[in-house]
C-alpha cells in the first residue's frame, strides 16, 4: 500500500472536536461510575444511495475510575439481553464493589439503566444510578470516549 494512501486515511478522520467539560458529580466519595451511551455511524459507498445504507448502533461504556472503555456493536437498540449482559460483564471485569450507572435521559438508555441496576441489586451488589440534567453534557465521560473511538474506527475503515 502506498504511503500517501495510508497518510490520507490517518488525516481523514483525525481532526479534534471541541472540548467538552467533564462533570465529576458522580464521582462522589470515590465510587466508580460506569457511563454509557449509544453512538451511530454509517458508511456510504459512492455507488450507493445514502437511503439504502443501514446505520450501525454501538453501545459505548466507560469507567470513571480507570478510564477503561468498551464498545459493543448492535443490530438494533432492541437487543436488551445483549446490552444488559455486556454492561454487567463490563462491571464484573472492573471489579468495583460499589458502582454508579450513569446515562443520558433517552428512554431506551433509562430502561437499560433500570434493568442493569435491578440485576446488580438482585445479586446483592451495591449499585446506584444517576442521570445528568438534559442538555448539560453531564455524561461527558462517555461522550468523550465516543469522540475518541469514532475517528479511530473511521481511520481503519477508510484504510481498508
């Protein structure tokens, strides 16, 4: 592969977005917070109409204590069992005894948050939930993670 094609792929998606202010409100008393949100992307080849291309949904989660993040591609936002399993597995990998789950006020995310918190509480694990005020960028930890993942994924896809 010529070097100029590789350089074009790297430059194509690596511009920095505006900085978002991080809210540390959920990090009270040293309790780790798992922030999660959806991100969406699609790739439209030049030979196809944009209406024919499916949008890929991805569940992104990030740990406030370690900065560890995880992204799960989904066929649709209705894959409840997969989303709950992934969030519970992510929490298990981290090994925190007490957790706070944070998400935006989107109805699908709130339902997922309820399901995960209830599942952890039924296992006897100390778990709380919190939600930032609408449009406050209070969930900027995961929004920043999405901002880091998207250009890297775009670079790899463009290169392929």
